[in-house]
C-alpha cells in the first residue's frame, strides 16, 4: 500500500477520496450510536455533508468518459444527492423507517459498493491499496 498515486492526483481527486474515506469511517461508527440522540444527529449532519462533498466533487473528475465528460458514476452522484435530500426530509417528518433504509442504502451503495469499483486495475485507489 502506498499513498503516492493519491498524492500525485489532482486536488479534486484528493478531496473526493478524503471525504469518501471519512464518510465510510464515520458511517460505520454511526451505526453504533444510539438512534435519535444528539450525537446521532450531529454525526448524521456531518455524514450528509461528507456524502454531498463526495457526490459534488465527482463532477470534477472525468477519468471515465462515456457521455462527454461524464460516466455512469456521475449518474450515481445525482442519485446520491437526491437520496440525501429524501433521507433528511424523511428524518424531519419522523418517517424513521424510510430514513433508516435510505441511509443504509446510501452507505452500502454509494460508499461500499462504489468504493469497491475504485479498486479496479488502473484506478487511483486500486494503485493505493493494491499497489
């Protein structure tokens, strides 16, 4: 494992990766917090901010060009931003089950599964983790 490929990447890639890693760690820790408490809400706000940063910063990354400067990942970013808004609205409306499933889905789909795709050969995080 070496951080060199990430350190040589553009600043937007570095911000994107740092926010994604922070969201992955905070999300895992957040699952252990008591639901609905002050710590849960504060951690949730930070997590939503990190996820929004991950999604928005992806638009500055165009390594996989499929439709102009965009790829299927950018579609996931649009979906992620919409799902974040939906999840927050559900929490504010006390639709807790919908909020919970939206957040779990975002964590697993937008971070874990998508994160695994970053480990493919030729991708920066693949070089970082796998050499």
